C-alpha cells in the first residue's frame, strides 16, 4: 500500500467537487504537438483502490482521501474543469 502526495493547485475546488483526481494524459509542446504526459501526471495511474492520498495546495495539506478505484486511462476532463493548464 502506498500513500500519495498530490498538489492540486488551481484545480483544487474542481477536483474536490468532482470527488476525483484528474490530470491530462498528454503534454502540449511549445510547437503545439502532443507529447507524453509530464512525469507527475503519468504516475497517477499507479494509484490503487484503498490507498491514501494527501491533498495539498499552496504547500499546505488541504485534505486526505482514499482512492475508490484504480485510475481510468484516457478519462475525459470532468465537466466544470476550466480550459488551459
């Protein structure tokens, strides 16, 4: 069993409301092409059901969670998530 630290930043409220963690599965390069996801987005697929997640924002712990299921690859962005980063 693992304990995960997740920095939610500007998406904290949206992810809390959705009761889900979500991150892009591709990185947009400066020339607009799609690359592999950033390492910190890719490792979310390692989270397993029942593992603990420390939810942080601005260097502070904002909450604790328990994964309800494994990550869902290529899951679409949840409704209400802003465009951009």
